[in-house]
């Protein structure tokens, strides 16, 4: 894996990847359930609070369209093209539709000016090489 810094904690991942720019680029975007475990969600809240923001206002969690169970890759790419300038960091977690598009998603986030975290679990097929373009690879522990 080239370029990605590996970590096992959301707090450490955010310490490296969350660097808000005043006024506009301050949010954290969570895709496909990234950083949804209790400790990770708290780390997101803490990082936003430390920067003077609230999670309610500055944390976005992309959801599938109503009636669908998974996000569409094109919806994520479109969101990043339209609103990516508002986010300092985008965290991704693998989902079925994203398989084979991981680096396209990371590239879209980077074009929008965002730093990227790719979160993997012990059973995720995309770890570690597929998302090598992310700044941070966050490896979740089993259990």
C-alpha cells in the first residue's frame, strides 16, 4: 500500500485527516456507515467540538435513497462534486456497490479538496490494497 498511513483508532485517524479550513471547509462526511461504532462516532464528535463545531451541524452521513438498501456510487460522486467543498474529511467504509470503485471515490473526494479515511473491518475484501489512495487506512478490530 502506498501513501496511506495505517491506524487502529478513529481518534488517531481524525488527528491526521481532519484539518478544517475556516468558515466553509469544516465538515466531516461519513459514507456507508463509516465511523458508526460508538467509539468512532464519539471521536468524530470530539474532533468537531475541538474545532469549535457541533456534529449536528457539521457531520453528514450519506444514506441510500428511500426504499434502497445500499448507497449508489454515482450518488456519492455527485454529492462530492456538489458539496465536497464544505468538508475537510471524508471517511469511507466498503459497501457492495463500491467494490471496484474505491479509488474513484477517493479521487472524487480529493478533487473536492477533502482528506480521506478508508475504514476496513476484518472481513472487508477491499483491505488493504484497493483503497491505497486514501491518506489514512483505519483498520477496525474484530468484535
